[in-house]
C-alpha cells in the first residue's frame, strides 16, 4: 500500500531512536531501541516516565512535517494536560467523562479515531494509552479491535502507533492483527528488554520508595530534555 512521501513508520521510529536529540544524545535521560516487525503497526513500550509519550509527540511532529495528518488520541488530551486542550474542546473530543465510565469513553474515542483516517493527503494514527480506564480483559479486547482495524486502514494511512504498558492490550493487538508489530522500547533507568517475548513475560516488581519517587523522577527527566533542547536553540 502507498504511504505519504517521505513517511515510513519503521524508518521514522528508527530515526527517532537512533538519531534524534531527545533519544540519541548522550546528555538525554532517555534511550530507545527498535525491533523491526510489521511495517504499518508499531507499539511503544516502557515504564512510566521512560519517554514513551515524548516519542509519540516527536513522531507526530515528523508526520506533519512529511505532509501527513497525524490523527492522535493522547493521554495528555484525555487528562487536559496539553496546554492547548481546553475544557470545552476536551468534552467535544471525548464526551463528558462524568456521565460515562472512563473505559467506555476510551472505546468510543478509538472507534472515532479510526473513522478519521481516510484523508487525501495521508494519515498516521497514534494512540497513547488507549486502554485508559479498562480492566485487563477489556484491554485485551480493545487491543484485538485495534489490531483488526489496523488491517483495514486506507491505503493512504502510513500506519498505526500504539503507546502502552498494558500486556493484555499487546496480546490482543497481535491476535487481531495476525503479525508481530514493530516494537520500540524506551527506558530512562534499568535494562532494555531484549525482545517482545521478554517484555510480555512480565515486569520486575517496584518498591514503594520507587513509586513515591516517580513524580520527581519524571520532572527531572523532563527538565533534562528541555535543557538539552534549549542548549541547541
């Protein structure tokens, strides 16, 4: 199937992991590694505060620069964390989450996103933590739904990128798509998984001390990236 000029999902991910300043610079707190798989379905996996959402945003910028429409569903938009996502706009995008379960809203949003992919200039669909609010069983079912839909995206769609730390969702994704996706691992501390199978086998337990330090760890890493980008300005 054709893709927008200059936009190949695996190539873009390889560039971000291996050459972009935010992941390849020695001063960056984040690193990323790509394991090639299906060319039009990719998953980004990693711990909290490991740079997953940062990679998601960088890819969206590069997609727009290549002339593609980046159709995104992000955790920043869902929580209102993005400075450009006001309360009214958020309700219009995601519904009133006070009146239905967060998980039901997740399903509704993903279905809507797939309906927006038939654009003449080409699209890239990015789903950041699409399983928000869903139990493991429903997360697996959502992954299967996304996998089936990813097989049927229009010819002009460069691919579907899923950012998650849900193992049930990834199992469902592979079942629905029928192929192993391209995998990107991100990390800021600790070893990088050697394979998707190793990651699916389970994560190491975390301590309460690590949990309570997560907010400050995330902030310090974000500050480090901002300082890195500012020094290059």
